[in-house]
C-alpha cells in the first residue's frame, strides 16, 4: 500500500517538474526579450517583436562556447523562479 501511494506521489511530482521545466524553457525567451527591450529602449515592455528578438538572442547565445551556456542557464533559472513565484502567490 505504501509503495503504490509513493509511486503515485512520485509520478505526480515528476510530471510537475517536467511541466515546470518545459514552461521555463518557453518563458525564457519572453524574459530575455523583456530585458532586451529594457536595455535598448529603457522601458520594460513586452510585445511580440521583443519576444521574437529575445528568442533569437536567447537561442543564439547557445552558440557562444562558455559564456553563452552560463547566460542561458541564468535566464532559464530566472524564468523558472518567476514561474514558481507566480504559482506560489496564486495558490496562497
């Protein structure tokens, strides 16, 4: 009985983790686009053009050998933290 219940809890937690990683990967280009807009226009705005520009810059950074992966990981971690924070605040 305990192992069946543990399996269900583990499967649920794995599904939540995979969904969170997938959503963080998708939201990362939006976060990069918003920070790119803030850097260029000095206003923190999100539009379709900035999302596309952020996606190009975000995925283009993967081709820079060391620094690109570090920046990619930082933005990805920021977007996952943003999602967890929003989920926590909406459930609280």
